[in-house]
């Protein structure tokens, strides 16, 4: 009897393996995976375009403004943010697949990071009236992320797969991801602020 009880507790700790994932839950995993690739591509394009614009400026002016240091800070911030987001997204997908108790926690970190960074980008574009060429994609990603957060909170399938009492909110990958994302945002904002102050 004690052995059966222990097996039941272990099963609950890893999520209810007998509950089938709904199509929406599977789609969430796919969306997180695709968003990782999208994040890499979009930010790589932004960095490339930024470097192309800097190449048009004479080296003497760049040295006078000391703009390259600020640009390097922006790149460092983007790289750290992307690393944190990709880490938590990949770990979340793996945890969902294996029904680990930290799956919801990691998915929320990934989605909240998208909401924060894209929310800042949308607000900045609206305030400065300098609409980013990728504004529609950013706004769409923001809406999807909020919708997925609501899904995680309200979905019956999610509650059946990961009962609230069995969830774990202290996964080490989550802490590392949060640190990388916050550092990335700090350096990116610092570098961007320095660039705009030179104009």
C-alpha cells in the first residue's frame, strides 16, 4: 500500500500522465518553439540593419560621438534577453512534454518576458511617433502572449495536466532566465538611451 501511495505521489508531482494534452496546449508548445526562431531572426535583422546604418557614418564622427560603445551595449542587451527567453522557452517545452511540475512557471516567464519587451517597444513607438517597420508583428506577438497567459490561467486542460497543488515555482532555469532577461533589458535600455541623448 505504501509503495502504491508513493507511486501515486510521484505521478502527481510530474503532472497527470493519464490526461491527454488538448490541441491548444500542443499549439502553445509549437508557438513557443517558433517564437524562439522568430526572436533570433528579428533581432539578428535589427542588429544587422543597425550596423549597416553605422557603416554609412564617417569613422571620425563615430569616434567623436563615442556611439559604438552604446551600440555594443544595445547588442549585449539583445543577446542576453534572447538567451534568457530561449532558455526558458526551451525548458518550458521540455517540461510540458515530460509533464514536469515547473512547466507552467517556465511558460509564464517566457510569455511575461514577451509582454514586457514588446509592450515597451509598442509604447516607445507610439510616444516617439517613430513606428518600427515590424510594429504589426510586435503588436501581434504581444496580443498572442497575453492570450496564452489567460489560457494558462483559465484552461481546464492545463489544470488537469498540472493541478495547482503539484506545481513548482522555483525552477533554477527560471531564475537564470529572469536574470538574463532583466540584465538584457537593462543594457538595451542603457545603450538606447545613450544613443538618443547624442542626437
